[in-house]
C-alpha cells in the first residue's frame, strides 16, 4: 500500500526509508504532526527513484533496508544530491559501522531505539541556517569562504563541500588563529543539546581536509591554503 501524499505546505520535506512497518509509520506520523511533510518508503530502490522525481531536504535512512545496503544508498544520494541532509538510522553500535555511514556521506546518525524528541532536535539543528556567521567573505590565503552565498572558492574556482563541511570551515574561518573547542564546534555546527560521541566531528573534519587538499591538486596554479591544526584534548585551530 502506498503512503498517502505529503501535505502541501512549505516545511522541510523529509523522506523516511525504513523497512520496519511500526517504526516507519511512527516516524512518518510524528514528522507530519510536527510540521515536516514526509513520505515513508520501505525499500532502497524506491527511495532512489523517489528522490529522482521529488525534491527533499532530509533523508532518514535505515542502514539495513531489505533490498539494498544503506551505506551504498547514502553514497549514491550524496553524489547525486550534495545538499541533502542524510541521517543514518542504525541498530549497530560498532564504531566501524557508524564511521562507514558518515564517510559514505551521511551527516549524522541515530542509534535505535531513539525518541522522536531527539530526532526532531537533530533535524532542527541540521536544517537551521547559522545566522551568527558574518556575511562578509572571509579570505585566508588563496581560499575565500563566502557565508552569504555559502560558497568556498580557491583562485575563484568552487571547492565542492557538503553542508556540514562548509559550516565547520566557516566557523573555523570566523575564528581564524584561535583555538575552537570540540564542544563549541558540536554545539554551533550540529546541536547545542548534543550529547554522546563526537565521532561525527572527526569524520567531517577528515573529509573537509581531504577536499581542501584535493582542491589544491586540481588548481590551475599553486595555492596557499590555511592549515587546520588539531589541538589534542581540546579541538582545532585554523591557522590565519
């Protein structure tokens, strides 16, 4: 039976991919009642087809749907839809499974069972635009971070960054030369009520560093990039 069409209003659209009927219906109902037009699907193949024909702001993705590997789904959709918020839903608690999901392109994860309240808080934090960063483009060496346009450029060429990678770089750039704690990064880029593991930050930071390095390799001429220094036991500093 097909899930009823999403309500016609302007809230962030959420696609739920979950093959457990009870959890799938609970998530769809809870999201709709809290202002998120949502659609629930049981299969990965169906999700790939649905995202090709309908724009979504967020994806709640069960890491183990019956027909496809959730990690492959996340990787495919990240390549196709770089601005899509992807939150992995998993019953697996091993670090390697969580890191695999984040490295495949997911922005966050929730370990089952979780409460609807926690899920909604994570969604709000991820979908909220950071209004505290300055609108004036920030230049660090040959790198320019334009928070108003949400663009990062090197010698005028766009550096492709996922949303959380950009927000992490923008926050560090705003505090260039200063130490920024892990707690501050998690609160400002993810959720002020964050608790638990911060491996999301580590994976996103590793990905950001990799993308900046790749950009220098493809630049038309030698480029000067600011270095992100790890401050063990504290956080990070973007060298000014």
